[in-house]
C-alpha cells in the first residue's frame, strides 16, 4: 500500500514534485557541508596543534661575534633553563630576500610577498610540519621546489612552472614547482622547500648561519615571549639573533576567513529554514485538496497514524533519496568549501568527515520525516461529514471583513483582490512572508558583510582616525624616500609630507610615536602598544562618557582589553613604561600611575593599545604609527586634491579610500565577491521555485473562485493582476522584515563575531543604494516576474469549474 501510494503521488503534479525533491537535495547537501565546515572551524586550532605541531617562536642567528663556528650554541643553555620554554629543536633554514625567488609573471617588488619573511629549507622532521593539498605528507625531488598555497594564490603559479632562485653571491638556479602545501606555522613567514641535496647546493654560499631554533612555549602569551627575550638579552651570547613569533591574537587573514565561513553558514541555515517551511505549506495544501479522500478513508476505519504514513510516502521517499544524494555530493563539496575559505586548514580525516556528514544528514532526514508526520496532524481535524459535504473553501470575502468593493469605487479591482486576500487570510501567507524575509536577509547580510569589511571604515579599526586617501608606493619611490629619510634623520612619512607641502597640496600623513608599556592586574602582565605625540589623541573617537587624554599622566585604552580587565574611565593604574634614559641614549623601565580618561575601539589583534595624553613626551621611541591620511578640504573638493597628489606621486600610487580598502583586502574581496554571487544566485533560484510552487497551489485551490469571477464577467487578466498584487504585498512585508533582520540581527552577529578577535564597536556600515534599492528591486523583480509567468495559468480555468464550488 505504501509503494502504491508513492507511485500515485509521483504521477501527479510532476513539476511540483521535482521542485520539492530539489529542495530536499539542496537541504541535504547544505547540512552535510555545513556540519563538516562547523566542525573544521571549531577544531581548527586543536587539529593544527596535533597535526602540525607549530612553534611559537623561530629564533635565528643573523651574525656571529665568536671566532668559534658554533658560538651561537650558547643560546641553548638559556632555552634549557628558561621556565617559559616547553621544548625546542633546531632546523636548517636559509633566509632569503623577497626578490631572491623570481616567479613567472609576478613582480616581487610590487607584490605582497615583500612583507613576509622568506626561508629556503627542507621538509621539516621535528615540528612545524607541512602537508600537501590532500592533507598528506609529500616528497620533493631534486631540481624541484614546493611552495605554500599562500604563494600560489598571490603569484598565480602552477605545478610545472619554472622559478629562478638568485643566491647572495649572484648565482641563479632554476627550479620546477612540484607541490603546493598548507603551512600552519608562523604567520608572515614563507618557506620554500627543496630536497636535502639541493639545499646543500643552494645554501652553500650563504653568509649567515642557517641554524634556527624552533621554540614551543608553555603558554603562548606576550608575557612569556617578552620574558624569554629579556633572558636572551641578559645572557652573554656570542651571537645576535632575530625572532619571528607566532601571533598570540588572530591575524587579519584569520578573521576574514572565518567571517566569510560563518556568514556562509548563517545563509545556509536560513535556506534550510525556507525549504522546511515550503515543504510544510505544500503538504498542508495537498491535504486540503484531498480532504474528501481522507474523510472517506476515515469513514472506512483507517486510523489517522496509518494514513499519515501513507500520505507522507512521497516525502519519506524524497527525504531518503535526497539524503543519499546529499551524502554523495556533500563529501567533495565540503572539502572544496573548506579549502576555498581556509586554504591552509587541515581537513578532518576522510572517514571522520563522512561520519559527521552522514550523521547530520540522517538526523535531517529523521527530522524531515518527523516534521512531515507532525504537519499531518491536521488530518485529525478533518471530519467525515465535512469531507463529504465540502468545507466551503471558496468564501474569500467574509461578513466581518472591513473592506467592500462597492465602498471603494476608486480602488482598482486587482488591487482590491490582492489586499483582501492578504488582510483577510494573513495566517495562510505567514510562511511565504517568512521565506521572502529570510531570502532578502541572506542577500543583504552577505552584501553588508562584504561592504563593511572591504571599506575605509573597517580599515579605521587599525588605529586610523582619518582615511581620506592612501599611498601605495612602488619599489623605486619607496627606496628613494627611504634613502632621503636616512640621510636627513627623519621618519619616512616626514619626507612624504615635505613633498606634499612643497607642491602646495592641502594634505598630509599624520602619525604618533610608538613605544611599549606593561600593565599588571590580578597577577597577569599585559603588554601594550603605547602611542603619543603630534596632537593626535584628540582626533580619535571615544566611548560615551570618555574624553581624550591631555595631561602627561592621562591615557586612553583600547576598549576590548579594558572591559575584559574590568577597567573603566576614571580608574588609576600602575604601569611600567619604557622611557628615555637621562642622556636619551637608551631606555629605562619607569613605573608610573596613569588615569584612564576614555576607551576607544580598535582591532587589537592580540595587542591592546594605550594613547597617552597630549602633554606626554618622555616615551622611548620604538618607531611610529600612522594614524591618518588627511585632506584639509571640504568633502566635495577631496577628489580634486587626490588628483593633485597623483600628479606628484603617480596615478597608481595615490588611492581613494575605497581603492585603498580593496587593495589592502584584495585576496578576501575575491572570496567575498564569490560568496555574494553564489548566495545571491542560490537564494534567487530558491525564491523563484518557491513562488512558482505557491502560485500554482493558489491557482489550484482557488480554481472554483476564479471560475465564479469569470462567470460574473471578470477577465482573466484581472484575476492574474490580483495574484501579482497579492505577491507584491507579501514581498513588501517580507523585504521590510528582511531589512530589520539585517540591520539588527545581522549587524549584532557581525559585531559579536569580531569581539572574539579583540575588537569592539564593529557594526554594519549603511550603503543606501544597494541595501535599500538594488537588493529589494532585484528580489521583487525576480519574484514578480515569476508570478506573472506562473499566474498565466488562470486563463485555462473555464467557467464550468464553478460546479466544484
């Protein structure tokens, strides 16, 4: 009986059955991919720690002062005795310049690789392990080189491409790229891996020691790192050293990859909810159409639960088959999805991915079947008498309805039909409104995440108060300015400002001096970046109730750490500040009391910040931090000033704020754009299918009403316009709700997400044309076009259908 019922169900309404089946397959695939993605995201750090065993500090010798070849080994007793070090091992890594490796079609002087410390090395054997794209160890043959996926993405190289390595003595060697690998070791470090034999040849003429110490700390904190550096500085070493430390806080790459991944998952959850609601509506509609059959079977003694199983045959079959397809398609897609938004992420074992995905899909199938049976509780309400007599479903205009056509003489009939349907039977359209709301919210959220991250406002979270323009120096200009700065003994940006001023352009780069301070609170020592000078403090925005520091003993603190440490405006803190010694030839540690006058929002990236008062000027200068690219002109005149700057520095060198954001976040903007396009296409497709499904059901259910209206002289076009107005009103309600979801829930989720990256004050940045015009028009246009095409079916309803009323 079950299979007979299934066969009969599949014969009728084939188009609707195909749509429902597609929805169930999509839901199954999303569940499989989403569950694996969520697990990979949550377990990323633990998996990396277990599988890659990354070091916290790479310590390399850059110059030997001892006449002994291995004089640098005096570092080892310090590491052995240090209470901060858990373990260490040595590796051979030859540091190379960013122009040493020549990639085809890539300008090393202009690319992003120049900001990364680069090493030539061999396959690591004791830690900091690397894995191929299949998450398996790999082997590099003589004459070949393996590069990371980061290098692959930035340079565009492929397996088989030839690269040239130039050594410090000018010898040039050609190597063929054989592998790409995932590197979860140090941020901002690149390793080029060659065979052991090739390494001996390529590093033979190196002028610096190639032994590095890979150090694992007991706890990777700034306190531990600073303490170890002090132990090394206080020891009598026969060698200088450089260090590369693994980020304690997240990098910008970490935050961007995760924000893309998380909001993609949120969109998937919304889609699954839409699909479930659509399945529910379809089932309810089918039960209403078959009330007579249900009543007759109840009259024959068939109990409700048994009939529920028979009636749900199609949905059970679709759930099982769709689940199997979801498992088959979800396994490769989950790997693609994870590698797309986290190319260095080590995938869970294949069997574990299958286990997680299959468990999630089975749970979804079970929920879908249970959901179907629960929806069919409506069968219990169907009376045998009502089924035989008929439920009189044709009453659209009830006595209690407040609107009547004869009292609305100026109202067009189609609009009257649409508004009476929506207002009179709003409960019937509740799930369609929710579907439109969630669909619009998905597109709006994905767009606003991209717009808010790839923006000048987002860049201001990195300690900028103003970003009217930006400068992307080419290598020649940068070298020229560097030489002038060294010759004159001023900062790099002072030279740039001098050139801008000489050209008579009302623009400048503003900066603060940078130093360091330590704060001990509740037994925890926290290291702060400290900034002061040049009247910059008053230009930042502070939380309500706070103000810019003025006196030498006043300071403002970054909000995330302040809140975590229970610090607020007015608190007096004891800090240790690195300040100039008496003759200004070095630094000393001075303990001082400071008063916190305000809190400000910034992306701490693991390192909180202090802004000292306007009158403070005794800090030991460790560098400077650019705080603004300022144009002193009205907003409407700033484009003209940017053109003047381009006349001095070159057209490609001066960037508008939007260009600066896209340039700084170029790699992530591509991923955001891909996510935006994919989710928009998927959502629009789902909304089109839902609209087609709903309108078809409406036409079928209301065939007798349509026939009655035609018999009274109404034209088919009038009825069709009534459907269009009905869907239009539902769309307006849904899109408004979608906007509310986006600007409240979406913005709150965005800000809440960034709090885990030590950032506060993050929220969606309004962008009126797209958020309030383009997206609503795109959703409305697509849905109304589908309604117009689908509602054409009313012309096939003949007057004789009135007999069914």
